[in-house]
C-alpha cells in the first residue's frame, strides 16, 4: 500500500471537531490505518464573578493561602499574582510561592508589608489569552501577633506520580510556618541527585528533565524550622509509550497453509495488542485466533489476503506494525528453478538433483530416468521435498533425468542430463622446503583430469588467496592448462609459511600444501644495555632477535663515539661471542669518552641487521696514558726556544682539566725546567730567556695531564734555540739575460761567518721603486748561481741577493739590473720542401724574417721523433736546409723550430714519414705545391695513432697525413695509394 505522506488540514470548530482522527491509505492490495491523532482546542473563559472577593483576615506571623480558582479552560495554564495594581507582581522567594498546579498564592509568614489587594492572573500558553480575577484584600488582624509554630506543608505532590520517558517532571512543595521554613529534597534510597536535577523558587520546585528509568523512586520534601519539621513523600514511577522489538513482515503463503504472526512491544504500563485487517478490527472466529500479540489463521484461503496491522498501545500512546499477506494458488512451474541442462558428477561421489517447482499448494514430485520411474533403493533417496540423491555414482547412472510435479491446479516437468566423470588426480605435489632469502623457486602443482571438466587453479598463502596482479613482483603462475605451478621470485622472510594449491573442477575441489621455511640473516637484537662501565671496559647485555630460520652462531659488538666515522667493531672478552651468549665485555675503550654500542648477529646465512643503539654512556676518567708525538721545534726569535708537538686528540685526553707539561734542559745538564700549558689544543710553546745563546742545543720532552694526574712523557728530542740571521750580504753579484723569459744571477759565496748560512735568496722586481709585490727564489745549499724563469720579455728587472738561515734572510746586496731579451718570432718555418732518396731525407724551408720587436734568428732546430723507440733527436743548423738519415723500418714525425736570442720560437706543422714499403725506390715529395698535391713513390699511407705536434691531429684511418703548407691539403680517401713514376 501507499505510505503516508500528506498533511491533515481542516477548518475546525470547537464543539463538533474535537476528537480522535486516523488516516486510511488503500490500493488494490488492501488498506492500512495511520496512528491516532487527537484534536483538542485551547480556550480560556473569564472568571464567573467580577465582584470584589471577601477580605482575608490574618494575624501577623500567621501563614495564609489565597485561592485563585481558575475559570473553565482547555490547554496548559500559567499563574501569577498582582499586588495592589499592575504592574506590581508578587515576587516569589522563600516566604511567598505561586503554585503552577493550583494557581494559589502561599505566604508562609505574613508581614505588615503584605497588606493589600491580590489579583490572580491566568495565562493560556496555547492561545496566549490572559484573564484576571477579582481582587482579594489581605487584612492584618489587630488581636496580636502569631507566635512561632512548626512547618505545615500546604503544597505537596501526590503519593504516586506516573512520569513518561524523556518528559520533564516538576514536584512542588511549600510550607507555612513561623519562622519561615527551609525546603530541602532527598531520595529515600539515598542515591544523590544527578547534575541534571534543578531546584527552583527557593527550593519550592524540584525539576527532573529528560526523565529516565533510573530517575524513578520515592522523593521526599522536608520543610524545617527551629520549631520542628514536616515531610511529604511521593513515588515517581517510570512510564513509557510502546516501542517495537518484534514486528510483522510481508508474507506469501500457499492456499491451505497456516499463518502465525507475532508482534512484541515494550512499554510501561505493559501494552495491550489488537489486530486490524484492511483497517477493520479483526475478530476472533474459528480459523482466526488472537492471543496477546500473536495472530494465527489455519487453512488459509484466497479471502485471507490483505493488509494486516498489529496495534500495541498503553495510556501513553499506540504504535502500528503493517504487513501484507498474500495467499497464493497456482499450478506447478519450473520457470525460476529448472534442472541444470548438464550436471557433472565425479564417479564414486554422491549427486543431488533438486526438484523445486513454484506451486501453491506445494506439488507432489516424482522422478524418471529415461522412461523408468525411479524408486527408493540402497543408493537412491527420494525426499518428501522432491530432492533426489544418488550415492556412489557410476557410469551407469549417467543419462537424462526428469522431475514431474503435480497439484490440484496442474502438472509441470523439468529435465536435465547427468554426466559422470573420472576422478581428478594430483600427479605432482609441492614438498616442504627450506630456502635462503633472495632465491627463487617453483612449487609444482600438476594434475590428470577428465577432459570433460573445466579446471582452475588457485594458491593460498597462510590462509589468504594470492593476488597475482597485486603481488606480481614475487608471485607468478607458470605451466600449461594441466599445471598450476607457482613461481616465487626473490623470496623474502615474510614469504615463509604454508602454501596451498587448490584445484577446482565442475565436480570437486582438491588441494595440496607444503610448508616453505625461509632462512635469512638474523633479525636485529634488542634492548642493548650497558650494565657496568669503567675507564676502559663496558659490560653489555642484550636480547636476541629472530634467528630467521637459521640458529644464531655469533655476535659482533660495534661502538660509535663523537670522534669516529660511523660504527667500528670493538674488542671483546670473550674474543668470539657465541650465539648462545647474551652478555660480553668490551675492552680497550678510551677513558672519558661517550660511547654508543650496538650488536649484530650472524648465522649460517650471513650477517643480520644491527640492533638499535644503546643509550649514550661515558667511560670513567683516568690518568692520560698516551704521550704527545712529533715533538720537535727550534728557530724563533732571539733568546727563544720554540718547542712543538702534535696535540693529543680529545678521545685520548682521558678526563677533564687536560693540558700539557713541557720539560727542557740544555744538552749535557741534568735539571729539567717544566712549563704547564692548560690549553688542550695547544701545539707550541716558546721558552724565552736572555741567557740562551743562539743555536744552542736543548733536550726536550712533552707529557700530558688531567685532573686525575700526569701521564707519560714523550721520548727526548734535541732542538736548537733561535739563531741569528747572517750578518753579511753576498758580494760580486752579477746578472745576465739568457732569453726573453730567463735571467741568470751569480754571486760570490760568503766566507765563514759566526752565523749559519743555509742558502741564498734572490729577490727581483720590475722597477727601481721596489714595490710590495716582489718575486723571490730560494736555493738551499752552497750554490752561487740561479736562473730566474717566467719573466716578461724585453723588460728591465732589479735583483738583490741575501743569505738566509732559520732565523730568516740577512742583509741584501746592492740592487743590480738586467733586461730580458726580445721575444722570439711567433711564426714557424713555412714552405717546407722535402725529398727522399733511399733512406736520406732532405729538407728545405724559407727563412723566418723577424720584426723589430722580436729577437733576431740565430738558427733552426730540427726535431726528429722515432716512434719505435719513442725517442726524440734534435739537429741544430744555422742554414735553411738539413739532411737526415732514416731507418726504413720505422715511422717518424718531424718538426722545425726557429731559434733566436729570445729562445725557441714556434714550430712548423708536423711532417709524418711512414716506413718504407717493400721494393720501394727513390722519389720526391713537395708540400709546397700550390694545389696541395702530395707526390709519393713506394711510400704507403697507413693509419697510425701518433700524437700531434703543435695542432696536427693524430693519424687516423680516415687521414693519411697532415699538411705542412700554409694551405689545407685535403686528406686522401681511406686506403688510397698514390704512385708517381719518374
């Protein structure tokens, strides 16, 4: 049926439209009713009499109650009181209270200020109407003051209060009394009030919002003053409207079947149940029985079809559960459940053929194989529901089967063919294996099967199917249609476990499994701790990591300090730590150094991952045990002895307050003079004393100390005190220019001086002003000549010579000057011509003409390189021709350089001469031909890998020679041989 979705609207009238309403929805399947809706109309009439009410006479100190008496009304009301005239209203406090239940005004103890007229104001919260009563005068009697009396509760809640779930419960309690009573609340169970409970109007009102089951119980109001107390009690009981916890659902039944529907609801008070059919009350009669929330109908007929509703209700509300009953009557039909056209079964198995026609009432079924009606037998079971089971199937059971179904409305049948196949056999199974991390294996899974079957393979690893697409990095199916072999590549530790090959066919499922144990290097040890530490040892403990399939054979301990590069293996006791040990002592540690330790395990597979590092721990301090090295020194200024050493690195200082002790004594004496240097990084100490003679020998040694004491001293070394510089300048200094970049300086050796002379120093500069930048050349030994190179051409230089020793250079000689020669020509010889007769090579070239700014030519240098011996010969000539005798069994490279007063000039282009071929004769080749023609007789061009001279590329297979003329000579094609016969 349609669901409810429209709103009810009406133009309502107070008298005739008040009442209970329900909406009915219906269609061809039936009708249902909505839940009940109650319509009431709020109103508020005026008070019946508007005359002045009788005065209320009261004594001072007495309590009083002024009644309101609400007029006829509908809808929730609120009450207030006006004192004398609007807008002065009565303010509620501990002495005055307006009840929202009765509307009355309560004054616990009347005071003279209370005298006046009181008007009750009634408000309708729905219509917002307001009416006022006639004034009630309050008059104070003159017969004295009321004495003190105990509280009298005038406003109290009922003895029994039903409260609906989630509602707001308000309890009123107010007492008259002198003195004014104090109001308090409690639960008789002693359970304290939850935080949601509120006290209002000076505790006259107790509010319990969102009322729940745990809020039920007996509540007590106590009114108390010094004359006594009074108590009001009442029990709040928990009520709830019905809620379903079992409903009815749409049901289809065959004709003549029985129906049983039951609905259950919770609620307080306990709900009562009723049933509706198509919106009408369902009455109990022969086939229809109703008991509480249960409905039963026997022998259903078509007229029982329709919409049914179970209604659960109590005084707080009603709820409806709807369901459709369809009573079916039809002939058998296999349209939705025919037999499979082809059913396969393994020989020897049990096969089940189900006959499930749709029929109302249920049909009676029988089975036929071919034309033969099947009967029960030892192997054949015919169930009442139409199922046929054949145990231990054989080839004889193959064939066509028909199920025939019949009821009073008709007959239907369905057919199928049973194919009996041979059992599938696993011909190759995987076996349990052990394998090393990183290797690859194939787990076989191969079968023999009936070709009529469809076969599929799958693999499971530790109970989870392998996804070959997602895990293709490691897993792959290999083999043909009868093979489900599994290849596992690059096996990792997490690949160890149980592998199951599952073979599924149309008729059965087989599996075979194997355990794969993956062995790898051990996992990292853990919880490395320093149990005890000294200045040179540390006692360590750790817990083992996983052995990864191979027992741990040994452990290695590594350490790291701020002074090491990475982790280093350390010495231990025992020297070899076996795999069953979990403690060891590290030895040979440096004192006062912060260490971290880690442990690495080894097994037969290899070395595992290191453990996490231990906490940083510092060794104890100790006296230094290492002496400084490279102790030496000498030199310095006058009256000084310079002592040097290699500072000890921080890791060898062994403690705080580290420094050095320097001891010295003149050679041949006994007493040592000591000096303390407190800087750890110091590497030099200068001892000053005016009595020290120049170049006097001293014994020295250096030791180390820290706050724990002094360490060892170094071995004794001998050093000399500072010496004085030579006191005399060299004499007879001379200079001459050798080339454009060299000047030769000569001087006379100094005779025996009181000071040592270690050598001589030549300084030079370009002009007479002696600028800050000075060239300097030192030569050690008793030499009296030096060549200064790298100078500028055609430039005047000033030069001076001084002797030197460890104290520095002595006085310089008077400056002399010398000018470098002009530069050599920057062009090599051109138009080189050569001829070869036998083994004699004759060369001719044009003379090089110099310019005014260049040195004049003094000759030429022919450079001949023979490749077999890789040697170079030079021939000087002051002419422009040369003859060379060459070996026929070697290759040559020839260049011509120009010589001048300024030195060697540029070289010519190289000439490559290849070894004579067999049967070669005389001939001439001229590189100066204008068209670049090269004439060769009996000389074979070969590909030689020779180095270039002055830019000529090495000979390659693509070029036979390099042109020496001013024009480029194109290389001949590869392998080309040219002959000129004269």
